[in-house]
C-alpha cells in the first residue's frame, strides 16, 4: 500500500505541475493557511476529474491507515490494562 500511495502522490504532483503550474508554485502541499489557494485547488478538483479521482483514492488510503491506527491503539490499550492487572 505504501508504494501505491507514493505512486499516487507522484501522479497528483505530475498533474499539478503539467496542468496547474501557477497553483503548484504557490506550494499547495505545505501552505494550508492560504484560503485562496485552497479554494483554487477545490475549483480544480471540481473541473479536473482525473485529479479528483486521485484525491478520492488518496482519501481511501488515509482511511485504511486511520483504521489500522485505531486497531493498534485499541490493542495497545488492552495490553496496558492487562499488564496493570
């Protein structure tokens, strides 16, 4: 899954660089506080179905990671409780 996630990130950046260089140069990935930039990216997602599909796939990978983290945390907490008793 990690390799797929990296490929996804590379593809998303490729789309940005090739199709939206002015947005890419504003450093979207690290400039979350710029509301105009965020709005521009959302407008791109509305218009560019390929980019939107990549973001949906990225969200899917993130949800899997969150599920695994929750499972790990639950098991860790159970182990801590067991060790305390």
